[in-house]
C-alpha cells in the first residue's frame, strides 16, 4: 500500500494539483484501497466501484460533491497511474446540485467588522470581503501582493493555477498599514505564531466569534463574505463581466448565480398583498 500511495501522491504533485486536492485524493484513494484490500485493484470492475460508492452513500451519507471527489480520486488511479482509457468508466455520478450562495446584508457585514476589536482579525475579515477572496487565497497572500500604488490585491496561483487582481479598498489599506506597524509580518501578510501561514480554521473561528458578537444568527463562513462581496457589487450596478474577473471565475455562468440572490430586481416588484392594506 505504501508504495502505491507514494506513486499516487507523487504523480499528483508532478501534475501540480493543489495541496488541498492532493490530501483529499490520497485520503479517498486510501479508503478505496482498504475497501478492496483482499482484491487486485487492477481487476476491479466499474460495477464494483459503483457498489462501493453506493455503500458510502448508505453508510456514510456522503454528499454529492464528496461522491464526485471520490470518483475522481479513483479515476486518477486507473487513468493516470495505470494509464487506462477513460472509456473504462461507466460510473454513476450524482445530479449536479443547484444551491444558491448564502449571503449577508451590508448591515450584517458592517456589524461583524465593528464587533471585531483585534486589528489583525479585522484586517483578515475586511480583506476577504473587500477583495472577494477565497480563504486559501487570503492565507497565501504575501506582503508584496498588496499594491498600494495601483490599489489592487495581487492573487497568485489561485484556483485553476490562475493569477488575477482584485480591488484594494482605501479603508482596508489604512487598517492594513496600522496592522503592519503593530505585527511586522515577515513574508506572509498574515502569519501564525511560528511565522508560517495563518491557519484556515483560525480564519473561520474569527468570523464565527465576530458574527456571534454582532448578533448575526446565520451560520457564517468565510466564503459567505466572498459571496456577499459579489452580490453587493451586482446590486450597486457593477457589470457582471467585471465581477467575474474579480472573483476569478472561468465561466460567466458561475458568476450569474449571484443574479438569483441579488435584491436589485426583487426590490422593484410590488408584493400584491400590500394592495389589501391600502384599500381601506
């Protein structure tokens, strides 16, 4: 097992998969290997793999996204390690879920910021929101990525190995300067106690504590700040194409989902029930 997993992980690294994807694929492939440990993996048939996935759905209640990730981790072994044709598969994938992004109102975002007294923590939350960052993008930011001359944030090697720029708010910049003078980070803009990258779980905890203190009852996550940034831009009239570029979306269809949660159009619709209370 050790030899197979090493070869599996090495190829993921060579193909420049992200660290997060490498960890997920390796864990899921190891589960797959252990499930069929008494069989030769090279002789496992697609029907057996489908039964394995069904078993996980029934016993582990895995989500649709995890189901896809587990299938992809298995496919990687057969198609990349064993170099088999893609036609080898007839695996059943879940129907794509169409969930609307959860967003915060501007008032809720403002209350969260105001409830956060620690300057470092407030900078973290304000930068995620004001630049529409993913959590992984925030913790990978280096000091040099803040360009105060052009008033942009340089995001390097983001999802899909793409570089992009996003907005640098003047108010966020002022706070970042005060933060820098107090904390003096060396390489990464936000560093942990040992000088390494800030941990993803710490970012989530900062937001949860600030939201609770602000009286925001929604289950608030860092990605909700990114969703809220995009939705608020749309509601104030920003072109969808610019929002797509700021968020780093490959397809405009991904960005169009924010039109379904924006109140811009809904606010123009008069609710017919209100007529009942104006008729005397």
